[in-house]
């Protein structure tokens, strides 16, 4: 089996791990195109090592610099560049590891073209889950999740008949604050929220883990990814992050997927499926593993969990509102403008205030996001005294 890969988000943590997997399996996996944001030094290094045919960066000025450095490569910028990277000649597999919603159009078009989508971007399904599933229904494309929790569910379901499914049980590390009293949340600083006890990630996703917005996004993502009923999605706090998720069947048996917390494992599986490649990652030694703990989530302390189920109930563009308002709120927190609990306050108010519309086509997405981002920024400005 050989795969020709477009990697969208090559300079982020998932992108860098993906390139490690590709380097370790170079006889089977080949980079055709790379897309990234603004890290010019790193993309230069990646170009030299992996010799892609197509590259995309965020800014036109950076595009022009790279064109001067690498005249033999096709180099683009912006969302158009992401599309060019995904549609490059011979690409049969698209790894979507960008942050935010920048790659949704390229992902939808890749589905339409029948490519395999290795999805590490939660926002795609949270923002446009119904639309993505409509595209998948009309295509030979397959969508394989990379998130460790979704990959675990995917693996547990692979060899079992879906008609016997009772529920899926997502696990969450709980972030750094799951044992902290709710009253103390107002004192949480930026450095505190960026200090994740298990995973090493970018700032946005680390804050989302601290608020458990990240897990809320995964609840919504699982609903669309596995075509579940709302009462088939449960959540457990599991601080050790050894069991990545579980699936319960009609006879009340539970199958769990376990492994060390290393993203290279689900990344590699998404690329190798239905095969399994040998891995250079560390093995899980259960004899040396400490006690595995599980706790029920506290949706009063972490209202993001409650909001996720409300988003699923509301449908339409509720997921888009949830995600876009959270992105603006997290940015405001990182800029020192609002408190940690202010993130919840902003998102909950935007879910209540923003009008709900169905997402009927890919052309609907960008204008809706822009509208929500503008309304959220205005709301923060008008209510900042309540969230300091």
C-alpha cells in the first residue's frame, strides 16, 4: 500500500508528528504537498527534507519569499493555497491538521474527489457536520479520525456490528483544573491554563482542554463522525490518558483502546488503515502503569460539556456559533482581556443571542463565521467589565 499525501497544517504539533510518521514509513508514505501558517523557518526545513511539489503558506509576502527560495516548487497562499495543496496531482490522502476552519472548503472538495481524509481538525465536523456527511454519502471518500479519542472509537467499532452499539464513552484528561473548586476559576491565569498535565499542544487547544471546550467539541464531532443518537455519547474523566475511549455494546460488554499518550499512534493508524504498520513509539507497559482513575464530568464546573449537548439538540449552525465564539473568547483570554470563566460566559451568551440558520452549502460557512466573530467581539467589548 502506498499513499500520496497532502498535509494541511504541517508546522503544527499534529503536522510535525505526521511528518515523523511519514519519515518512518517512507517506503509506503510520500508527501506531495504541504500547507502551513506563518512559520517560514520550519516550512523551509520541511521543504528541504520532504521535497513537496506544492506548498501553501498563509501570507502572500511569505509566499513570494518562498518562491524566491524554491523556484522549482509551486507555492501558493491563503485558503486558495490550501485548496491547491489538497488538489495537487496524485494526492489520494489529505491529512487535515490545520487549526480553526481554514481548511473546511479543501476538505469538502477532497471528499467530493474521493480522497481519504485523515481528520485531526475538530472544527470541520463541529461547524459543518451535516454538510460533510452529505458529501460523504455521495462520494467514495473515507474519513478516518486522528484525534486519539475518536480514533479509539473508530478502532473499537471496526470489527463489530453497529447494530449492537449501546454507547460510546469518550475519555478526557480533565486538564489542569478538574479537581479545582469552581469558585477558584476566577483566579486562573494564562500560564496556569497553558500548563497541561499530559499533552503538549498549541496555545488554543491547550486552553480548550483547560476549559474542557476541547472535549465539548469532541462530543459534537463524535455525533456526526459516527452518526450517533445524542444519548449514545458519554464522557469520563481519565487523568492518565491511557484508555483513549471505549465502546459499550448491547450485551453491556465494553471494548477499550489503550496506549501511551502519543499522537503518532492514531496518526499512523489513519494513514495505514485497514493495515497496521510497525511503530517506533514506546510500548504501553501495564505492569508499570499507575492506577487508572475515572471520574464523572462536572457540567456545573465545566458548562462547556452541557453546551455541547445543547448544540447537538439545536443543530443548524449551532456548532459553528459554538466554535467561532469560543475562538474569539479564547483569544481575548490569551490577550488578558477577560477572565477564565469569561470564556464560558461569552460562548453561552452567543449561543443564546445568535440566530440559527441551516448550513446548506460550503458558501454559507465563511459569512456565518465572520458574522459570529463580529458579534462575539462586540459582545465582549460591551460586557468586558463583567468578565475581568
